[in-house]
C-alpha cells in the first residue's frame, strides 16, 4: 500500500545556513525552504549566553520574515552558543582558539544554549524561547585535540564540537535534548508552533 502523500498546510522557512538544522527538520518530516538571514552576529551582545542566543535567533528570523519571499510563511530562526564559565562561546575564530577551547573544556561540563524564534508572517505573531542541554566533555589527549582541530570541523560549529560528528568520541554524555545541541530542539519547536496555534503534524510534507 503506497503511503498517503500529505501536503503541508503552511509553508515553512528556515532562516539558517546550518545543514544540521535543515537535516533535523527533514528527518522530522518537514520540508522547509532555506533563506539565510545574513545577519551580522557581531552586532549583538548580551551578558547572559541564553539571552544572546535568543536575541540572535529573533534577529535572524526577523530579517527573513521581512522579505517578500517569506510572505505568508512560518519562519524559524535559531542560534546556538556554548556556555562555559559564564561565557557565550560560538564558533572559534581559528585553530588556535579551537585548541585552547578544547583544553579548557575537556573533563568539564558546559551548557549548549540554542535560541529559537518562530514568526507567523500571516498574522505577525512571534514566539521565542531558549533550550538548554548540559554537555559533559570527555578528556581527549593533546594529540586527539590536535587531530580534531586539524580536521577543520570545530571551526564551523558553535562550541567547537559536534555531538554527531568527529568529536562524538570526546562527548561523555548530555542531559537534555540532543537536537538542541545539534542546532534545533524539535520538542521546543513543537511547543512554539503550538503557541501559534499550529500543529507540527500539519507541517509534515
Ligand atoms: N552537526 C552538528 N552541528 C552542530 C553541532 N553543534 C553546533 N553545530 C552547528 C549548528 C550550526 O550550524 C552552528 C551554530 O552556529 P549558529 O547558530 O551561528 O548557526 P550558523 O552560523 O551555522 O547558521 P545561521 O547563523 O543560523 O545561518 O554549529 C553539533 O553537535 N552537530
């Protein structure tokens, strides 16, 4: 019996260049259009990492929601930072910083904060929240850190690590939603869509 094809009841736009976020949405049965916001993240600052992630998510979603090509769509913006010692750590600037980050975080725990913002351009309503996941780092040796940094991966990801990539052997465990670490929390997205009176199952493609 061929599976029944369903049409999503609303157009979904992901305001992010992140392949990880797009993959999370697709794996959950959604088929967002991608419109990268291009927002300059250096223009915003907040003392609290969670507040910074939220403000950046709202800024990215806001830029895209204002575009004609997003008219009528539900727009999702996200931003992830690793909180360690009260600091918000995004993507490392270079290999030296990625190495220093790993030597500081190995054997310790940090909190991956991802801000989420959903804007319904049909009504102008906006909802946002930050999800947090504790990440317990293993103790990679200096040689393992050097090899990981040399792979280039840490330079492209917030916190200089991936849960589902090359550094997965160096993550001892997490407390909280794993998708949130990768870049988007699906249970939080479901809750935010619910606040906009949208059921996530209505968005299945
Ligand atoms: N696959 C994977 N990616 C991760 C992980 N942790 C962080 N990332 C990626 C997801 C995002 O692409 C990036 C977080 O940086 P941002 O929140 O600034 O997003 P990005 O600059 O990639 O795109 P955007 O600003 O949303 O257009 O790091 C992980 O554990 N696994």
